[in-house]
């Protein structure tokens, strides 16, 4: 039994102009499909990461699971009792008028047992005195620790982390990533980790789903995905990561940009940027099977 | 040398006394060279760039040091003169392309205006020049895009337009402050390749300010690592990345997650960079430094020779 299973979930947003403009300018309704038939499962104690560039729908998936949006199609089944979310911006996600004590105690209002706030502060590496302070007295990294303490206070079965370190400096990011790994070891937490940073994902994830224009194009164990990526988009993303080791390996220059999601390309939505695209890719949407959605992989046309 | 900076300091008067945001910084950039300036937020890297082009927001001001562009001092020029040099000799690229582009003018008009202000060309020559710049930075079908407004372009394309604008007057020095930070990885790689090619082909000096060591590794020949307003390490990129000499650089490199390297935990520097109001005595890094000793608490280290690089750390003092 999986802790979470997402079954062919889609989500549309209506981005039409206001009614009067539509009538006067004879515009049709415009629907943006942010998430398109996405399926995956998460087991207890594992970390699944979703990666992709901006606009690929990864944050929308997080919000669908958290119940902040309702799916347009498909089902989400959660066999745990509670989930909590950690957001990217540690400045916007804490109420500036509340003391840290009240912020952390809030999720416990819904629990039978109220644990002391200090316990959670110590767990995330803050001190017990910090409970009486206000969010503005803390740095960005410390605020993200408060967000994590608040999430832990709700005793979640699943933690959804939406770009939790993207707004932080690298040395602070290292502190938060280490903290998240330690907490997982100690408390057996389950994470859904949303990020655009492949290096961060390679560090923290057990399995990785790569998203492009609302679809998952590849889903594989992290070790496999990073050592032998299959989908051309995954390969392109990995290739675009700056090479810190300065090995001087030659890189295929990446062509083009993510297309407008309001008018996604026909067939495989990656085909205009894909070196291996054929006529079939332009018309037929590839089926997701065996961890990847790509005609070229299915036909065995890709170099390894 | 195209750019030479000696002993540059920037101060801000505040209610809590005078704050020093940039403290005695010296470096130089040769023709065709890309110097990376790396550091975390508040390290003073952007402030150093703004001081060089004299765009500091008052009450911030240069309190000491000198800046020379092709041998000529520019830190004490009058504002009018500096304004001419800024467009003509120095091109600037900021993180958010929308702050550098006027939303009310087409991109063609904006580039053309810059060319006509600084170069002795006729209007039709300026248009030709603008089109060739747009072609050079990789805007497809520049004739068709010439009369488009900035909002017609995607983020990556806008940043290309800003680069074309910065290059319009054929500057000797290009200052790029986080030019790829707002962009997706695939676009980021395209912009890095472009900057690198332009520096090499035009022989301009590039000062690349970023928090991203990966971008520096791909682009720069030398790198200056900043911490709490000072340069703590300066050397060839390869040496700084593979054998960092300052304990802060060691910690910084260790805290970056790397692809293809199996690791369970990242190296962690405890604590955070000090605020400008509370810079510690001696070496500013000493409260976080795993290797500090008595001297670090009292004396502030200068840049000392350390391998192929220089590091501001007493570990490298000759006995």
C-alpha cells in the first residue's frame, strides 16, 4: 500500500479574458492545462522529487496533493492522516504579526496531544528562547527552519517541500538540506520534493520525476536517472548543468525554449527541441511506459 | 589592464554609525578576460560592481581607493563625464532584463538610440549595426523582431536584447550582475556561452558577478571570492575550485551539491555571514572558522600568496 498515489491527474486553469472582452473582441475561452495526466506513487519513508523548468507544472502538482487545488480529472489517494507543506519563500510563509510560539503551535490545534513548542525548535537547530521572537528577527535560513518546525508540529505523514532552498544562499542551503536528511533518518519522514535544481535533487531524492509542459516524461530511481538518463529532455537538462568539476567535457548546446503552454506543440510536446524527433513524434503523444514517455526510446533509436 | 581597482571602499552612513559595505578591495581585469566575483548575499559583490560604474544609491559613497579604466581614473570624474563613459566604454547587464529595458519603446528604437548617442553613425547605419548586434546575440529573424516591444519577448530573449544593448557602443568593459539567475537552466547555458564568446571575440574585459560557482566555472578565467565586504581569495578558477585556500572557500565549495558525486551530507559552515553592523574583530570569518587561532581574533589578514592563488588568511602567513 502506497502512502500516496496519484492516478492520471490533470488540472486546467481558465485564463480567458473577462467576459465583456470576450464578447466584444470575439475571443474564445482559453484553457491552460498545467498538469496533464500525471501518475506516480510515494511509499512511506522515501523521497520523491519532481524536477523541471519554470512553468512545467511541478508546483501545481504539489498544490493538487495538498488540496489547495482540486484536480480537473483523475484521483489522488492518500492513506496517511496528515500532510504539511514547506514553501519556497520563508518571508511570505510566516505570519509577521505572530510570535514563533504561536506559528509553531498552530498545526497542533488539530491534534489530541499538544507537545511543547520548544521541542520542535530544538529539533530544527534553533534555541528554546526563539519561541518568543517574531519572524523578522530571523535570517532567511532560520525562517526556513521555523517553517520546518511548524510542519513537524503537525505530525505529518507526508511533507511537501516546494523549492524549500531556492531562495537561500548555498551555505545556508547546505544547512537546510542536511537538516532535512537528518530529520528523515530520525523521524522516518516521507518527502515530496519539488525543485528546479538537479544537483540538489541528486543529493536528496530516492526517485525522481522529470516534468515538461505538464507531463512526467521520465520517472526513475535517482541513481539510474543521473547515471543513465533516457528521455532526450532529461539528457538536455543534465547537460545544461554547469560543470563544477571543470572536466572540460564537451556539451551539446541546448536549443530553444519551453513553448507557450497555452499552445503546446502537437504530439510529443518536446518534439520542436528534440534532435531525435521524427514524423511520428509530431502527431502522436508518447505513452508513458516503463518509466519513460518517448517514441525514440520505445523504438530503440536513442544512442546510449 | 582594462580595469584596475585599488583599495576600493564603500561606506553608508546610518543611525548606527558608518557601515562599510566594501572594504579595501583590489583587482584588475585584462582584455578578453572574464573575472568572476562570487559571494553570498550581503558579501558586497554587487556593491563593488555598482561602485565601479558609480551607480551607488546615496547615501552610499566611495570612501577610499581608486578605479582606473584603460589607465584613466574614473572614480573622481564629474557625473556628466561619467555618464558618457558608462554608455560608451562600460556596458552593464543586470539580473532582471525588464529593469534595463523601457517598456514603451521597441527594442530596435532602444538599441538605435544608444548607438546614435555614442557612435558617429547615421540613422540607417545605426539600424544596420543594431540588426547585426541582435543577430550576434542570437535573436532569430532580427528584422521581424526589430519593432517588437520588450513584453513580446521571453525571459531568455529579453536578456539577449539587454546584452545587445550593453554591447551597442562597443564597450571595453562589461559588468554582468547575476545575468543568468532569473533564467531556467537550459537558457542559462545559452547565455553563458554567449558571454564567453563575446569576451573572447571582442577583447572586452568582463566582470561577472554571481552567487553561482557553476556559472563561474564555465565562464571565468579568474575568480574573486568575497565575504563580509572583502576579497578573501583571488586566483585562477581551476585552482580556487579544486584546491581552495581560504577556509571560507573550502566551506563554500563543500556546501554546493554536485551532480554525479555520491554524498550523503554536504559540508556545512555553521552560522551565517555577519551583518555590517557587527563585523567581528580580526578576520571577519573567525567565529565560523574551523581552523581559527589566536591571531585571527585580533589581526585582519591581507591577501597572502597561497599556491597559485592569494588568500586573506593567516594560515598562509610565512613563519
